[in-house]
């Protein structure tokens, strides 16, 4: 099946037309309207590098977490009990994105978080769509994650850590926060051994799209009224 080439329209082809590796379309920009349209239809940008045409994916298997479903192993339990991290929301979004961009990834020589991607998600943050969940230790950013919320779905984009278990703490904090706020879906996109060990599950694309439609229709929103929160 030929790869779709995007033009000026923000509309996307049917996600079920994606290649076996999930590649659906090439081209287009990272405007706010296009990004929101993509996520609403289970599609996300995954560029191959700086200066390369934008590429859009909808994998045949989708990695997700149930809100409240992050697995607390022995190490994370000790971290939570120690209260050595403080969870803050949306206090340094750009720093979290930079931390994720610089994080070493097994089997990857670079980062998909290009300058254009960082600027695009910065715009989403300023408009209230994208959020950072941060692990702070003694007033230093120890790790965190960022993503965006639409209805009752949260799309987790990337996470990083500078201290052991800081990113796991941020993910656990996000999961518990979303459960309390009535969210029903956390999209983690592509499975990895770490995500699966933390309690993620992999579901077929049709099931993911059905769950996504139900989630984004919910009348809930990501609340950031508490800028600094104790560990859940």
C-alpha cells in the first residue's frame, strides 16, 4: 500500500491503512490543529531526525496503561515510602522536554525530539493541551515526563531521569492523578521492556481506537490547580 503524503489539509487517512510497522503518512507540519487531529485518531508524529520530512504512525499494536495501573515493584515502593521525590505539575515544561531529548535510549543513536518537535509541544503546553509531570529532589529536577490530554485520554510522549526511579515516580504520580480525575486511558505508544515491566499492556489497533473514541468523549480535563503535590 503506498504511503500517504500529507498536504495543507490537517485530515489524516484511516489509521488502518498504515504499513505493518505503523507508518501511515509522510509530510505535513506540526501545527497545533494537525497534532490534535492526529492524536484524536490514534496517530502520532515520530520523525526520523532533524531536517527530515515528518512521519506519522499508528502501530498495529498499541502500548497503554490503565490509569492507576502502574506496577509498584520493590524498588519503586521503597522510593515512594522514602518520600525523597516531590511531584510537581507544569512548573518547567521546557526543561522536561529538553531532559527527554537528551536522555540515552537503548538502540538509538539520536533523538526523535527535534527542535521542531520541542517547539510544537511548547505551543501545545501554552494552550493548555500538553503537560509535564516532574519529580523534584531538594529543589532540583530529578526526572519527569510530558504528554498531552484530550478528554479522558492522556498521551504520554517521553520520560527521563537524572536520579534512580525518578521517571518511574513521575509515571506513577501521573497514573494516580489521572485515575482520580476520571481518565480512562494512558497511551504509551510503542511497547518496551521497561514499560511492560511497569504494568503496561499491548492491545490491537482496533481495540485501541475504540477505547480512544470513548476516552476523548468524556467530559473530564487534566487539572493542574495543585502545582506542587506530595507523592501519591
